[in-house]
C-alpha cells in the first residue's frame, strides 16, 4: 500500500467538471439559454474557497489521469492513517 504513493509530481487534487458558459453578447444564442461548450474545468478548494481552472481539450486526458491518480493515492494514505490510528489506540504504534 505504501508503494502506491511514489511519484509526487503526478499529483493534482481537484474535481473535473464540464460546464456551459455565456459570452455576454446580447445577440448571442447563449443569451437565450443555449450555452457555449461544454468546457472542462478543474475545481480546486483551498483556504475555504473554491476556484475553477479551465482545462484545454488537449490536456483533458492528462489532467483526468492526474486527478484520478491523486484520488487513488489519497485513498491509500487514508487507509494507512486509519491503520496507524488503530495501532496508536492499541499502544502498538512503532
């Protein structure tokens, strides 16, 4: 399990979302509700707020893989932490 947290450069925490957008021109189709897109955004949370970063189509696969890998690693770290917490409760943590 610990080996699953090897490459820190392959880390990108966030959530991928597809969203439609309005351009703001009054005569555009998006003003009638037909949004542009959908576009891919990475939403990240830090300091109590969220921020969305546009992901270009050419990077969608790479970003998706990094986000998935980071989620997998964080799940593995959560399991390790849970095990260590139980060892601490048993006074068996070394």
